[in-house]
């Protein structure tokens, strides 16, 4: 009798040990794939150049690479210096609330002589729709100079549409 009860307890413990992993797989949204992204700043510096179009690729291991229109063309700073942006690299993961997402990536701004001008960190929170092909939410960013001083911040809303895989002939 004691052996049977011990066996039953061991089976129950093994079953429970795998449950969180299975629940996480069922309830955690996945962004894996490529997406068209649109960022809408709360206060755009030049309404003629906004919203900001972008592309992002999310991997199944939680990495993200993104590029947007602010990184494609050189930018002239308030001091008249021309700087160049890089694509963003970062992470994504399910948020603390089931169905929510957390995304964060870093882009660099470099001077004409290839020295670091600033680093921009973008943080997004959002939620996938029921089909898993769109997400929406909010973003914020912070730009810091090489010594860590904040030189710009901003925020806005973000929407994204998954780039579908076409049916092959």
C-alpha cells in the first residue's frame, strides 16, 4: 500500500513539474517572424515626417533586430553635426501579464568620424490580437550620450502587422 501511494505521489510530482512549461507554451504569445511596424510619437518634431515606418524581425529565442526610417538617413543635430543611425538590436519576451509583450532594443548614433555620438534605447509594451498577426501598444525611448547623460526622451503608440508567408505554388 505504501509503495502504491509513493508511486502515485512520484507520478503526480512528475506531472506537475512539466505543467508550467506546457502552460507557458500555450499561453505565451509569439512574435517570431518579420513585422511591419508603425510608430506614432505623442509630439512629433515634424508632422510631415510622421508616423515612423519600420521593420522588425523577432526570433524564437527572444532576439529582435529592427530598423526604421529615423535610422536610414543622416540626421543633423542641434549643433549642426551630422550623425548616422544603426538598426536596433535587442530582446523580446512575454510580459508579466499573460498575453502581453515586452520588447527592448538599442540603436547607435555615430559621428562622421565613426565615434559614438549617442545610444537610443527603445522599450515597447503591447499585446497581440486574437489571430497573432497584429500587435499594438506603447513605446518610449531614451537617448544618452557616451557619458550616460540623457539628451532626449519621447513616447508614443506602436502598431505592427506580421508579414505573412505566401502560399507557394
